[in-house]
């Protein structure tokens, strides 16, 4: 991923970052799914755009995430 985005770093830098995060677990944020959050945070135009994007994946059922 780093190479794809042309981010130069060493293995030592990555290992140090992982070690630092392991020492401070409260700094690691996990995204928790919250039902209805998109409807609250996104405008109608943004929601409509997401629904339009689902058309690129005709075989995927987006109903479980209320985008169908």
C-alpha cells in the first residue's frame, strides 16, 4: 500500500509505529457500524450519489446496508 501511494518508509519505521500503537491502545480507533449514521450525516444529494454508484455492481445486493 505504501509503495502504491509512493510513501517512502523503512521496515524499522513501520515496526516502531506498530510498537507505539501497541503501547497506547486507546489511540487506535475502530470504526463501529451504526445503523442510520449515513442518513444523519450525508445530504440527500450524497445519498443519491451512493445509490448511483451501486449500479456499477448489478450482482451485489445492497439491501442489507439499505442502498438497494
